[in-house]
C-alpha cells in the first residue's frame, strides 16, 4: 500500500472516530431538558425530582418528599456519559445495600430517555418522556414477582 493511501485511510479513520466520540458526548446534551426541579402531586403530598448539570459529562439528580419542614431524600441519581454510552445510576435509600445500580441507555432523544437493566429486580426499565417544556412523564416498569408492573409519574416543572 502506498504511503499516500495509508494517510488517506488514517484521516478517514480519525474522522470516523471523532464523529463517534461526538455522538457519544451529544447523548447527554440531548437530556438537557431534564435539568430543573419537577413535582408530582399525589394525595399523600408532593414528590420532587431535581436535576443539575455537574459537568459536560454528568448530571446529578435526587428524588425527595417535603413533609412539613423536613426534606426526605429517597434517591440520588447520576446521569453519566462514559465511553461506553450514557448511564442512569441511582442509589435508592434502603435498597440494593445502598449500592448504585447501572441502567444502560436504550433510547436517547430530545424528547425521550429510556434506560434498561434486565438483571435488576425492579424496575428493569426507567424512562422520561418530555411532554412540553414544563411537563414530563417519568415511568418505571418491568417484572416483579412474575407480574408485569408499571408506575407512571406525571411531573410539572417548578423551576
């Protein structure tokens, strides 16, 4: 193979690698609409989920309930862009021995985020669907005790 041909192949490979890396990096930018504080009003009170941008490759989130003057956090979440993709990594109070559980990206778009971990007990799927700039639908689903289950949380932006 001639030296000129090798250089052309190297430039093409570098271009493909750059495009692939940019695509991975852009996955987390597609999730920017999640940033903010969201509320799900229930008969027992309000559940909140707050998302912040930690850096260009990570968002941090937490789910909590405010009862009287107390804030009770029941889940801390990391949304992390790694070389292998975008991962949703929650730590849920009193579950999984306090250890994080990784959910891999199944769908990432400007209006939908779906994460999956088929080995997890429940849920196996976590999703967020942007309804509007101030409204989203969060959902957990999967199999629990041999039965299909699904819980949805209609959330409104509060900030």
